[in-house]
């Protein structure tokens, strides 16, 4: 695209570094919160991070109301239950603590308490009219980037699929990004969320809606994640490596929030809703197959991705770069511990038409660099199985 083409770029205020979580009370006070709903999940409560946030709020005489009934793939009914809790307790703001699930659930709660109706009414792009209450995002994973993005992904258990809600009104007002929260995550969760961040960056860079501004963040995210994810798993006590993966996730979030995504996410949303699988795991299993499909539509962009990952492309033709990039993606996925295929996750041939029919309707598919039909998606699912 031309550097002179008109584009917008949206991002929240961001505080990054060890101790960021501890200023939650200070920021809640700035937003005038007196009784915010603190949206989290049981794992974050057990790890102690939710308690630290509540303590930070209390130091400013702010009474946080805890809502932790959130599943790994946040369900529409959990959003509605959270909205009910918000209204019953007279809450006046939202603090989300956790990975993408509590963050997306909090966004859903904010949508419903401000706009009414049911959360599933807001599927799609720019369906939200009334702004949400103030929202503070405190991520505890280096992957989803929900703390800086205008996306919310909600599991529709009736249709057994995930819906995407996309609107700049649901970008958190401030993101408090603290790398020390990663120290309580299991290695496999670190791997899955790290691969999610990498997919965010890659899809944003080849998206048909990319811009020079989003490209900067996407490429830096690719560099940070590919150079630090495996090393952080091998050296779990190294806070600098943890911080690099967290920063990579943030950069990827800024990229995809503004450039959108592609077929990997469209297919992962369908897959995750159908089988209730971890989102990052779904992305990692699908990524090489989607890159192989998309490569002819953006060979120069994929060459830049390969070079950013550290692949020496000098003297290689397009076919050789494609092969080397796919090999590197598979090697990284395997090295961080994601070695299974869709078939090993219970996906059967008979499931693929259902998955494809849902994925082809996902708004993320709109910005995929290559037009993908239902049959194209079926073939990719088959290859990944």
C-alpha cells in the first residue's frame, strides 16, 4: 500500500514492566471507579494475581467485586452472568485480570451493561453504539493481546462456534502489562499463547488491511517471539526473556488490532468453539498449512517474515523460501511442545464440512491475503488432520 494512503491506528494507554500490575488501584482511581467488577478466572485467583489487584484497589479505598466464573473459552452465558453481577452490585468499571478469556469476558460484560440485549447480538464489526464503562486490562499471558486490541471472542455454546466482536469501543482504556505474571503459567500454556502471538503478527503482516504502522509492530513481534519464546521455556527464571515474549505479544496485538487477521484465526475460532480446544494450540496446528495456502498471494511479504525470523534467504528462489519458512514454523511449533495434529485432538473427516461452513463466515477471513472458499478451508483442515 502507499505511505500516503489514509489509515487510522488505535491503541490504549500502556504501562509495561515488572510492577505494572501494582498500579491498578492508581488507574482505577483516575477513572473514578469506586466499585469495579474484577473479571478473572479460578487459575488466576489461585496464582494470587487477582488478590494482588484487589489489594492495589483497596489501597485507594476502592472495593473490587470479584467475578471469576470464566472458562478457558469464555462462554456467552458467562458474559451474561457477569453482566448481572455487575448490575446487582452497582459496579462502575471493569478490571480484567488474566489471559484472553477473562479479558474478552470483561469486554462482553461492558458491552451488555452499556448497550443491553444479549452478547451474541453484537457479533460482527462495529455493532456497538454506546461506549463501555472504563476498562483496565491486566494480561497474564504473552499471547492473546486482548488488553490492546479491538477484538473480543466469545464461545456460542448453542451453535458450538466462537463469534468475533470487533469494535474500537472495546479497546481497554489502559493496559497494565507485567511480565512477572508469566511465572505461574505452565510451559504448555506459555507455548500455546506464544504461538498465538506469532500468528497474530504473521497474519497482520500479510493482511489485506495492513499499513506501514501495523507492519512495524508486526515485524518487531515476529522478531521478539521467534527469538525468545523457546529460550524462555528453556530458562523459565529469566525475567528478561519473559519480558521479551510479553513485549512481542503486545506488539502483535497492536498490529492485528489495526490490520485484522486471516484464515488461521477464522479456522481456529471454528475449531475452538466446536471442540473447546485451547486457541493458541489450534493456531499452531493450522499455521503451516495456511501459510502454504497463502504464500502465492504474498510471496514478498512471506520472504520478509522469513528474514525477520532469522532465515537466510540469500540466493534462494521463491519455492525454496516457501519450503524453508514452512520447515521453520513446524520446527518451532515442535520445539515448544506442540506436536499433535487435529486428528489426535478428535477431529474426524465428518467434522470438516461443519468446521469449514462456520469458518468461512468468520470476519477474520475477510482480510486473508488470498480469497478462501469453503472448499479451500476443507482442504486445509484435511491437511492439518
